[in-house]
C-alpha cells in the first residue's frame, strides 16, 4: 500500500501516519528524516544534499526525488509506504509520478485531511495558554502567528495538489475535524474499499486473460523469433489449418446426415399415410358376390323383369289346367 497524506499544519497527519504504520506494516517516509539519513550514509545523493544544506540553500526537487528513489528500494518499503512532507508542489508530484512509473509502481490513494483553519488556530491558542499556565516552555514554531504563516504557505503551494490528484482519481477526503479515532476509522474504511476494488479488478483481468485462446497469445509475442517462418514455426500453423478443414468436413457430413434422416422421416410418413388411405378404402368396398350380382343386374335389367313375367304366366296356366 502506497499512500500520500495531505493536509495543512495541525491537521493530524503525523498521528494518522503512525497509526497506519502500525496497522498495515508499512513505513513512514519523511523527507527531512530521509535527507538526514542520506547525508549520514554518505550516498551520492546525500553528499549532494549535504553541500546544499551546508550553504543554507533549499534542496532541489531532483535531489529529494533521488533520495526517495533510493529509500523505496530498501526492503522495509517493499510492503508499502506513506510519504510525509512530500510532494509539497505540483512539479514535485509530477516528478514523483515519473519516478513511480519508471519503477512500475502506483499510488493507492492520496488521503486529504480537511480541517477548518479557524478551528486550528483556536486549538493552538488554547494549547499555548495551557502550556504557559503550567509554566512550560512554548516552542517558537507552535504559536498562532507561526501557524498563520504556515497555513498561508500551504494554501499557496500545497493546496493545488488537491485538484491535481482529484483529476487523477486518487484523492480521498476525510473530515479531519473529527476526533483521532473517528478519523482513523474513516481512513481504514476507505482503504478497505480501495483494496477490495483492486482485488476485484485483478480477478476480472485474470478471468479475461484465461478466456483468451493460446493462438492469440502466440501471435502477440514480440520479437523476431515470433515472426520467423521456420519449418518449426510453420508446422503448428499447418496443423491448425488441417484441424480447421477437418472440422469443416465433419460439419458438412453432419449436415448431410441430418438432411438424409429428415428425408427418410418424410418418406416414412408418406408411406404410412398411403397405407391408411388403402385401409379406409378397403373397409368401404362391398363384397365380391354382392358386387357381381349388382353388376349383372346393372348390365341386364330387362332380363330380370322378363323372367318374373314368364314365371307368372306358367303359374296361371297350371291353375287353369287343374280347374278343367
């Protein structure tokens, strides 16, 4: 986890940074402490800073960035860090972005502790009054006058960073006027949400990468080796083409089989219908004997009536003979 804490003097950045170090096992990087450590270690950047500091000048941004670059390479900063006191200006923030980009690192969040300046001045005045009542010595930099100057410097130099990081969608604003525990709880809540979102994005990216076919991954490999057309490189391509052709042939055969089976089903249905019609006609057709007699009668209707007349006359003749 890599964080920057923003806020005017007296906002409680040091207190919250200490709590974050304890909870997340990351290191707090203060530019002042880093400068002194680099000078003591006599690193190349530290020696450059030592000469500038000895002459009473301000250490240039490139020197401070160089010290930060060396510091975040140390083992204790691998888990993450909190930058305290840097960046103070937009050019410093841009230089920090370039440094992190070169190291393939990203800021997780920039936490702004927003406070009411009038309330801060009231706090300092109350604290100074209490210290004087107890007879304690008041530090020169812990007076309302000094705080007013520091607040004006913050507004002029550092407050533009709020807009800078807001545009990059890195800014998280916390109400610094709450008590220490409430502020700490809000920071933890925001950081957990950011971690969950990052984990979800990583999982989605992994799923997307898993869905990509191996062939495309091979095409995307850079370098001349991937582009070379040696037999070893060509054979997989030929195998792929053969596999595609075989797949097309199987599809065509499958279609032909489907159409043939469909035609067979149609033919079977036609035969079944024809058989049904024949059966119905057979049930309706009269017997052979009946049909024969009917046909004969239809062919010679006069013959039947003649027989009846002849038979009637014969019977009449018989009756007359008996009477005589």
